[in-house]
C-alpha cells in the first residue's frame, strides 16, 4: 500500500527533471542514494512530512514511534504562530522494546484519546515512523476508528523515515492534505481575490512581512499551506482563485493537483528580495483578473509596487556603500538558490556562486539567468573546497544554513544564516531591508579584524 502511494509522487509531471527520466529511472525515485541510517542532520521522509504539516497551529500532532523521532524533529523550524501553540507540543507514543513485541496500536489509541480530551483540537495528525511501520501497526485503521469515535478528523501521515529523503516527505505530506483535508470544508464567504500560498511555512514570521501587501491590494489570503494555518482554512483551500507555490521542491504536486481538480491556476514564486516580491504581486494580480477580479487590480498592484520599491531604495541608502561590490558565496537550497541571488544583486553585491543541489529545473534556469555563467551554479561543495574559496578571499561572506557555518568560521570569514534556523524574517520588502542590515552588521563586526590580525604574541599586534 505504501509503495502504491509512493509511485505517483515519484512520477511528478510538474517536475521538469522527472519528465526527462525513463520509466525505470522514475521508479527508482528522486535520488539515486537513500539517506544513511542514523544521519539525522540531513532529514528523513518523516522529518519532511512533520515540518510541512506541523505549522497547522491548532491541530494536535502525534508522533507514533520512539521518543527520539519526536525529540530530533521537534521545533526544528522556527515556524511562528499568531495564535495557538498546540503545534509546538511534543506529543508522542514513546514506543519501547515491549511495544515492538506486543504492538503499539493500543498505545496510539490511548494517545489520540488523551490529546483530544486535553486539548480539544479540530483535528489530529498521526505520524507513522520507521519502527511501527516495520512491526506492522495499522495506523490507518486506528485513525479511522478514532475519527468515528471522537467525531473529528484523525489523519494518518504514512511517511516512515526509511522511504526516502526529507523532500520526499514534504511531497507525501502534500498528498496527505490532498487525500484527507483539502476539499472537506467550505468557507462562509468567497471573493474574486481569494488566494492560497503553498509551501510557505512562516519561518520566523516571513509570512507576516507579506500579508500587509495583500491587504493593501484587497487580496484575501484564504488559505495558508501551512505556515500559521488553522485546520479549517486548509479544508477550504480548494476555493482559492489562484495559488503560488513558494517552495516548489516541497509541494509542487499540491499546486498541480489543485489546478487539475479545481481549476486553480498556480505559479512558482518567491518573496525573497525586491524583484521576486514585485513579480509575485504582479502575477497574482494578473491571474486574479483572468479569474474574474476587477481589472483595476493590475494598476493598483503597479502603484503599490512603485511606492514600496521607492521606499526600499530610500531606506537602503545607509547600507549601500557597505555592501556594494562585496562577494558572496550562497550555499542554500530550494527557491532560495535563485531568489536570494536576485536579492543580493539588488543590494549591489556580487554572487560568486550558488548551490542548486536542491533546486528544481525552473530554479536552476532562473539562477543561470541571474548569474549568467554555468560555472557559478554548484552542486554539493566539499568542505575543503568551500574553505579554500573563503580563505583565499574569493568570497567576503558566506550565506548558508547552520551545518556549514563552521567552514566559514574556521576560515575566519563572515557567515550569516539564511535557512530555517535563523531568527530574522527576510521575506518581502521589509525583509529585504532586514537582510541588508544583518549582512552589513556581520561584515563590519570588529571580530573579523581581530581574528585575522596578529595574535598578542606576534609582531605587529596592536591592542
């Protein structure tokens, strides 16, 4: 049964890479090499599913497995909530060796009942992990019985870690929403400007930087999938007039299937940087007008974009001289592989290269257009080569995730986090200014002059 659910995800027609594969290659999956057992840092399929669904803030999220699965995964993305904090509760069945022998279904049944009695959530998500999947716990049957008993959705998320990578888990989480949630509810009202954001997870409040732009245009954010979402709004996502896939690596399958089932046009976009944000607003305005919204929406969008871009230019002035001409090595993934390139170029910085190891073909093409040279598109860069590039001054600063920070720090070069572990929101026009400020502060920090100068016991040292 799990194999049957995996096959359609491997055969994704909206993915250009997948379309170019032979049938045999499609069956092999999205990667030629599976995750290494015990390599928790890279993320497994369960991890990908959990971080995709957990931002539904008012639902209960129960991990059916050993406590280490929930311990490794809990809150590993700073997805912010404007309301309930139930999504941050670490709920797990905490399976032990005895449960491997006797089965964990009764324990799961009790956990669901306890979560509902204590928190009264509108829905419960139950995550299958490796151990109960191998021992044969039928979480689908338990969830179906619990749904009937408690009168609310108890949804099985059948994504044990061993089936593949974190990205595969993202897409299977999207399939779970399509199979069990989207289309099961109806909004009280609809408008010609209702939109849906797909694979936007509100990392440290990114979404809140963008929502005021929609409100200024009279565009209603009907559904969020899934950053700062409430369960009910996800159920009526199928009533949106247009949608945008923010991270196509994660949930392009959701955008495509919502278009096929309900005729909702979608596009791949980003809110990283001035150009990407303006392009997203223009595209939404155009699609909504094509779907029946007032034609003046396009003109109002252009007016708002012009005002915001002028404001950004004025407020960016103090950072211009600090950032102009500085060289950046960008080592990230997904839509950030190209969208942050345009952001840095808007700041007057030179991107010497960007990693496209987690980008779609669409993302690679956009990165190539921005950089103009194929040699500036990297796959996985070995740590030694990354160290050399920084140590020899090919880059003045590296922007990446936390796992590669120590390469930059060992090379005694500035580093800034641009992945989900960060503590600042970088989306939209406001986020552009925040990122500019953080880069400027990082580059001008006095520590770099100290660590790259003579030590106290060396000639030339000046305290």
